[in-house]
């Protein structure tokens, strides 16, 4: 029976979580302080901060509740991991990306940027949710987040890419880091599906709450770090219309590809946000709504077709398991968005053959995206081998996708 029970985390998980938190508190005590606040700027930025908060903690939290036996873990572990990730990202960004000499100074903008970085880690978790212990999840977030911020530092130092721009690579980095780690962690016992990996109508309904929250607040998410009113307004408008066109295409394609002409809620949950992801980098550059709608429409079609036809193929042929479908919500749309962004920079650049270290060069932007993608694949591979070690108490196959392995259910505690 012992091999059918999830390893106990009674000592190891609290110890690891508390050590990490105490270490962060120590770093904050030594190096972090608050930046002087300008009242007018604070009043303008705070609503954006609240919108991004809703994306991180409500949107992504409820999005992870689609598994019929893993809703507690999906929602609550997202809260736990995002709370730690925001703190760690705040310190890392201040240490690596800020140019101030008087230490790390916190502002609302720096917290928003930390939350965007935390989203990259949450996306990575989506690829492996249900098959990892809380200890593994914590370690994965720490590794992913550290490498993503280092990637932004590298792009800033060597390619002159503004961190406010490179942080929007979060979809690419998070998705492919998580997918690569998932490939390394693949287990043959889960290769033909798992009895607990399905969803129920009620769990899909709760997950759609997350999707709708993300849909509503995605325009704020894409415009959160932009400085000028023109950039912010363009980003909001373009994101909104990209999401709208994407949603229509997803419903249409989902109905078209079903053998009985019905709509699959899994397609809606996975693909309706892909338009907002694809438009993320180029949202402040597009000056006409029809372009944004074309991008969103295309992302919706490709994402839906990926969920329907590519998911099973990758799992059976390449042994790549993707629990939440991050490849179709973030990975493929992120690639589409990167291509659109580079093309737009090329078309609007006054001198297309500018040097590599010039920030406005399309070559510069393309190299930055390739570097980010390569870093995510290599680091995800390394992280996967680290997370595969037995000391991290990975649950056995029988206890995957099961809240009972980690949560108290008094009404079920009748048999000992």
C-alpha cells in the first residue's frame, strides 16, 4: 500500500516554504525600501495594479479549477505560489534591472512588473499541474522566475531591450519552460490518460470564471507598463478587439471540427485568451483595429485546431503532457505574437538594416525573442532533471490530480 500513498510533506514542505520566505524577508530588510510616492501618479497606477492583481490571483487561480478532483489545489496553490513569486521577483528585478545606486526601491510599477514576472511562473505550472508535489511546484517557480529575470537582464545588457518590453515575453518563456520540464517529468503510467484528469460540468464552469476574469482584465494586463496615453489607449483597444475576434473564431472552429457539430468547453477555456496573448507585444504599435482583429482571429483558429488535433499527437508521439494546454493558450499565440511584432517593427523602422544593439532594430527584436525561447527550453530541461529527483516527494500515479493527497476533507475522514 505504501507505494499508492502520496509521500508525506508534513515537515519538508513547511520547512522549505518558511526558509524561502524568511530568506526573502532578510533580503528585503537589507536591500529594499519604498520609493517616494507622487500622489497623482499613484492614483492613476493603482487601478491598473488592481486589474493585474485580479488576473494573477482570480483569473489564473480559477482557470486551474477545471480538474474534477484537483480544484482545491489548483486555486489555492496558485495563491501560494504567486504570493511567493511576487516577492522573489521584486527582489530579483531590483537587484538586476534597476539602475539606482541607493538600493532597491519599490513603487506600484515595480510591483506590477513583479506580478507580470510571476505570471510566467504560473503559466509554467499549468503544464505540470496535478502531477507534482507542492515542494516541486515551489522549486519550479523559484527556478523559472530566476531564469526569466536573468533573461531580461541579458536582453537589457546585450541587446538594449527595455525590461518593460522583454517582460512581455512571459508567455513564450513560461509556456516552453513548463513544457520542456513536463517532457522530462513524463511518466509512462500517465501516458494513456488518467482517471482523475478529466473535468465535470461544475469544474468547467468554475474554470470559465477564471477565463472570463482574464478576458475582462487582459486589456489592462497588456497595457500595464506602458508610459504614454497613446500607447496605453492603443494597447487597450487593440487587445479588446483581438480578444473579441478571437472568441468568435474559437466558437466557430470548435463547432466545425466536432463530429456532431457541438461546442467543446475545453476549446473555449483554452483558446479564447489566445488573441490577447498574440497581440501583447504589438498592442501599442497597431494603429488600426482591423489588424488587431486579424491577429486575434488567426490566434483563435490556430489555438483551437491545436487543442483538437495536436494535443493527443504530442502526448502519444513525443511524450509531452500538457495538463492545462499552455502550448495553445500561451505558447503558439506567443510565437504568433512575436512574428507579428517583428514584422511591425520592420515595416515601421525608418532604417531596416540598423545595428543589432539598436533597440528599434527588427533584427534586435527577433534575436531577443529567439534568445528568450532558447533560454526557456534549456532551463526547462535542466529544471526538469532537478525536479525529477526523488527527494522532492513527487506523488505516485494513483495520487496525481487528487486533492486528497494534500488537503483536509473532514466529510471523507471516516475510514482510517
